[in-house]
C-alpha cells in the first residue's frame, strides 16, 4: 500500500486542512483569552487595587465546537465535511445577526471592542472555510486517509 499524501517519515505534508485546523485552534484560544482569561485577570487586578468589580466575562462555549471541528478535520473523520459545513453556516448566520445588533447601537467600550475583533476573525475565517469546503482539492484533502490510499497491484 502506498499513499501519495504521506511522507516517507510517516508525516503528512502541510495542506489547507491543516491550516484550517490551526485557524480553529487560534480562534478557540483567542476566544478563551478575551472572554475569560482577560476579564478574570483584569477583575483580579482591580480587586487587588481596592476597587470592587466583577469580571465582565462574556459567556461563550463556541470554542468547544471549534476544538471539536479542529479534531474532526485533523483526524479526517468521515463526517468532517458535513460538520464543517454545519458549523460554518451556523457561525456565519449568528455573527451576521450579532453584527447587525452591534452596528445599530455601537459600543466603543473596551470589552465590546475585544468581542468585535474576535467576531471579525470568526466571520472572516468561516467565510473562507465556506469557499474551501466546496473546492474539490480541499474535499480530497479532507477525505479519511483510508479512502485516499492507493492499492499497489
């Protein structure tokens, strides 16, 4: 058995699916930092300075879906394409609706601007992913490895 997508060392070369995995991990990490770590750190510092404040946590569990989708892509799971399409469409619709609300009443407050920058990244990422999901080359790269193997005669 020989596979054109695997190097002799057993590693696979970097491709668009791997780049998408990286983008999802960056997105999940960024979400956790700006929605949980930064607000908690800020509130802790303010409370240590004698100001009684609550952490302005922005509850969001999409990072779980992003890590799950990254694993699906990384492992080339047979449902990765459909999962990618479902998460992509859901994210685009949700972010567009949130942007409409934001632009009707913009709030330049620091935490809302952090939220906004995160949503710009999310929207841009998933718009690109939507295009990639329909490219034949991307679909080939996303197929499970056993479907990409060529049997030698």
